[in-house]
């Protein structure tokens, strides 16, 4: 071996070793990530303040109300599909019309419906209205009483005909039921309503979940 070959041999051997080392490094797999695998398409986050299905607020209470009909109240035909029941209360002596109790369900708030009822009366300085919130068993009941000149106004379909009807009165009860409020509305001449008030109070006290 010549002098030139003596110097080239170690250099060639070193180059071969480096080439093998580089090849081995290229074939070494990347280490697996230490954390959980991430989806390439992560799910979008829900909007701030949103809630899951079924979280919409609903009115609490039973679906319907059962009650005891006072003696002397006569069941009548419903004049509108909006009515669940209708009763006639015989007139007191001196009055020219019977009173009528309507039972129905509708939406809106208690406040809106109390205002609607009182708004059906043109009340003078001597006329009155009152409201009382009470518990009947597990039921939340709002009782309303109004005296004045009944003018009907924006009443429910099938309500007593528009007035004006002087010296009329209303006894009403609103029960918080699921989905919609349940209304019990007694209207008629004042003497007849005053005479029917004890029976109306017992009627309200008989309310129970149905």
C-alpha cells in the first residue's frame, strides 16, 4: 500500500461509520406524546351562557286543577273552545241576570291577567278591587275581586257580553299550573256575586292537583 492509500483508508472508514449513524437516526421513530391524543378537528365549545337540552324554564305546578262544584251551580254549554267548563249561578232577588263562572287555561303572567280583569271594569270612586295571594294545599292561587261597571273589553272568547253593565262584580282565581295558568272567573250582577261569595270561597278551598 502506498503512502496516499495509507492516509485515505482511515478517512474512508470514518466516513462509512458516520453514514451508518445518520441512517440509524433517520429510522428512529418520534416519541409518542405524553398527554392524551388531540383530535385534528376539536368540537366547537358551546356558546357562553347556553344550557343543555331541557333546561328551558317552565311554569311549575300540576297540569290541571280538580275542584268541588258548589250546590246550586248549574253546568252549562261552553260558548267557546277556550273554555274548559262553564257554570251558571242563579240570580239573586232583584237582579235581572244570572252570574257565570268560566274555567279556562291561557298563557301570560298573573300580573297581566289581573290587569286584564280589572281593566274590564270602569270603576268610580266608590268602586273597589282587591287581590290576595294564597296557598291552597300545594297550589299557588291568586284571588281577585272587582266591583264597578263591567264593560267587557279585551276579555277571553266566550266571556260575558260587553257592557256597560253598572253595579257588576267579578270574583276570580288564578292557579299556577304547568305550561299555562288556569282561570276561574265569576262575573255577574253585584247582588248575585255578593250572595255567591261564600260558595266561591269554599270552591277555591277545594282546589287540588289533578
